[in-house]
C-alpha cells in the first residue's frame, strides 16, 4: 500500500547522484524547510507542492565530491551500526550475567549476606 503523497524524482546523473540527493533531503535543515512549506489542516495530512520540492535549496557540489561525501557518510554510518551491534551484545551479556548472579544468590551458590564486625 502506498501513500498518495509520493513524488518520484529524476536526477540528472551529470549534476547529482541519487544517493547524495536522498541523503540531503533527509538532513535536518532540508526536513525543516520541507516542514515550513508544508500545508494542511492536520499534522497527519500535510501536503507540499512539487514546485516547493523542486525549489528546495540544496548544496550540490561536483559529482566526484558528492561521491566522496556519500562514501564518508556510509563509512561513518557503518561504524555507528557496528558500535550499536556491539552495545546490544554487551547489554544482552550483562542481562544474562545479572540473571545468573541473581540465580546464584537465591540458590545459595554465593553468599550475599553482609558480615557485621
């Protein structure tokens, strides 16, 4: 099921690469500009004209520079994804160790009583 509020963009490959344009359209700055241009009676039914989309001010460096930017962002995103995966593994291991520690304390395998001097 697709929303009726979709636009298809044709990108001139001599001027821009699609991945770069997609990344730029997802930036806070451009999303904010889109929100400023959007109109509609309710927040869930906002509209923006094709002309407004086409007139968004995007920084469009040379295609080789766009490729460098995309490669850099993809590399950074990959590193972040790796860190997230490692963090999720650490959290799961911590939960398992917590459960094992509680089980050991409850079953008397470890002494958790405080010694009073």
